[in-house]
C-alpha cells in the first residue's frame, strides 16, 4: 500500500512512552517514530518518537515541536512482537520495496504505532513507512 503523509507536526519528549497518553496531549492512540540519518556517520540514525498535534499546538514543558514534510510512503505492516521487528525491516527494505517498483527518496523513515497495544504480544501490529518517489 502506498500511503501519503501530510505535513506532520508532532510533539516529541525524550521519554514519550513515560508521558503518553496524558490529558494535555492529543487523545488518539497513534504515535510516530521518525528516523533520519545522522550526517557524517555511516549507517547511524537519529530517532524520535512523538504524537501528531494540530498546527499551532503549544508543547508542554520538556516537549518540542518537530515537523515532518509531506510525501509518499510505502506502508509495510509488521505483525508480531517488537522483538521480531528486525526481520520485518529486512523484508520491507529487501523484498517488498524492490518488488513494489517504487524508488526510495531521501526523507525521514516513519513508524506508526497504536500506543495502546502491547508490543510484546504475537499479534502486535505497527506500520513501517518507507519514503518513496
């Protein structure tokens, strides 16, 4: 499935999971992981987790607003405990992306979580979103 991200503002604390959900944060269950390459370091990524907020949202103390530009993403679903995530990433980037006919573009790589689900159970699902042209 190809998914189109809109311009995404999100609020990201260092320890989002300790703070989510709280009454002053959005009430939906979606949480995002955003990975971007660290300039000058081979294969290392900067990762932040957050929740989507409306434009103009004022972040509580200890949080910051980050903006992810819009674009197209190939959506690959991981099913299984989070401990099996590496296998799903290998399948997403090594099999699904090449077979899709899409070309990856330079952009943030996203993960989409339901923050209410237990990531250790066998039927846990989350999205791996690969930026594509």
